[in-house]
């Protein structure tokens, strides 16, 4: 079953939700050595879009995401969310990590309410919003459970609900399904489509999984190997302005295998370059 989302069209004149302009990040390794993790990275993300940062291991995808989250500062360049400069962490940018980040001593409901409580949201409003987002991630029946009683996929749903309940302008996800088994990962990816369709949130997700990027993303930024920069900026046009509800539908669609093959070639070229470069290291 498809659902219409006209706003993902690359020809839209809609204002950009996120703009990343020529950012770079240099790390000091020791007193005499510095290393460029990413260099001259630029891209834009539109309102309501799911954008994937894809690339080989070590290309700086997570570094870029952390800078957008405000957890790291760029050495050069600038970033803007809703036209305002990004300068440090802010509740307008919600972050979901690969590792599970729930508080073990709190119930699922209390975990989802936590950020709202810190931000001074009244108790009744917190409860209503928590109920809304627990329903969205299909965890209403488990609101009184503790994280240790949940599966990994369910714990990650708690993290997503908690982040969305804070009303972020953009949801940042760092390989959020990377630790899950294949079946659970597919289920979470399909659930994520439903969450985005219902909440209308803009998403930037880091992944190294080609199929995940194609399934979830309207827009894919492919990054080169270290130092990471944007190698390809592409749209999943074969979806014809829609999102697929399940993987089978995507794999049967005309154009899917061509896009998968293109991304596989890009990934293989970057991996081959790393092996051919005698100065390259892990």
C-alpha cells in the first residue's frame, strides 16, 4: 500500500528544513598530528523528507550527524535548521542512537515523559503526549513495563517515542536499527515509515545498509571514504513521490534493482580505493 507525500519531490520549491554548508571537522590526534574526518560537506534536507547519510565505514557519517545535533562543533562551514544557525544542542533536534538509552529504573511511560518533565511540561499534558506517541510506536500495552522487560526493537521504539514527544523540528538517527536481527530490523523500518507518515517529522538517518537507505529515504547523500565528502546526492525517484509500506513492494518496483546496483558500485569503489591506498588505515 502506498501513501502520497508530494513534498518529497526534488523539484519542490519548499524551503529547506536543514542546510549544511561546506562543513569540515578536523581532530587533533596528538601534539603534532591533525586529521580531517570530513571535508567540505554540503547538502540540504526539505521539510517532511527522510534523508539518509550513506557511505563506507569511517567516512564520517556519524561525525556529520553529531555536528548537526550540536554534540560536536565543525572546524569549518555552517549549518542551519529552519534558517537559524546551529550552535550547540537544542531540543529542536531530537537524537536517537544505535544503543538503547532508556532509564532502566523508569517505566516505559516515565521514560517517554522524561524529556517533557525536564522541560517543565505540565503533568496532564505529559501523560497525553506520552500516550499519543506510545500508541504511534505500538507500545501502549507496555507503558507500565520496564525497559529490561522489552526486546531490543521495543526498547528502540521507546527511544523514538521519547524523542518525538519532545516535539523536535528534525529527528536525527544514528544507525538506530544496526544492532537488531534482520527480521526485527525490517519490522522497525516499516514501522518507521508509518511513524513519519503520521507525525510528519523530518528525518536524517545515518546508515551503512544499502537496502535500508533505499527503503526509508526519499533522498540519499552518499559520502566518500575518509576524509568524508559528498560523492553523490540522489533521490529515490523510482518511488514516484511515494513511500513503500513494506520491503516486498519495494523489491518488486521497477527501478529498485538499478538503484541498489548503483549504490553497490559506489560502495565497492570506495572500499576498493581504501584497499588500494597504501596510506589508508582502519
